[in-house]
C-alpha cells in the first residue's frame, strides 16, 4: 500500500492538508476526484517528495514520477528529443514506442509550438511514462484530450502494470479508473 499518515501542509495560514491520512493500493489506476483548489495537487506533490509536509509520513513509494498540470515543454526541442532526454542512452530506440503510446505517431520531428494543446499534453504524458518509476502520479493528465483518445491512452497506461494515482474532475476520466476517491476541501478530506 501507499500510505499517507497525518500529513499537514500549510501555505501561510491556510491549511491545505490537516492531519490527512489515506491508503492507496499499489495496483491499477486510482482517481483522486474533487473540485479545483481542494488540495489534490498538494497531495500529489507530497507523494512525489516535492512538497515536504510540516508533519506526517508517506510510505510505500520508492521512485514515483509526476506529471505536473503544466506541460513544461521546451519549444526548441522536438517531440522525439523530449522523450530521448529522459531515457538512458541504451534505451533511446524506445522513443517511437512512447510517442505511439500517447498517440503521437509521426510527430517525432515536430516542435511544441506546432502542437495543439491536447497534443502538447500527450507529449508531456509520454515523457513522464518514458521516465519509468514505481508509481505514476498524474495531475490532470488529459486536459484538452478528446474522450476517445483519452480512453485508448488510459488503457495503454493500465497495460504497463504500474500503479497510477491521477487527479481529475473530468467525469469521463474518473469513470475509466479502477477506483475513485472523492475528495473535498480545503483542508483536503475524503468524502
């Protein structure tokens, strides 16, 4: 299990997580569903080790990788270069595999400014998937991606056999996950 116990995170006087505890399975795709601003992103940042809580502990994760809400693409790097940059040299032949997983076949030489918003989002997702890791933490991974394409990509991610925790308030995404944890806040709480 992935476990958060008594996690507290504040921004100034605002408590985003206040003694928050949750256990997540290390299998399948788990959706964290709740309104914008309730604390889902902060929870993912804590799980990734990017946000140190004031109190509490996280266990069960050794090498998580995170997809941020922002694509964080470099306009001077091609799609293929974005993927190759995260792969070890002896695995660079995998670039087409990761682009195909995200439905970006044929886009290897394309630069991010020439991509649509949904394509940019899929490139950012492909880059994270190529990183590997023992758990994927995906923050709003399908923003701007049409429902049919999202469904295909989510099935391909499931086939990787890596536990996934994703945040979304898009009903079509949440309905395709193995389990849904409904949240509200702040402070973040399970409904």
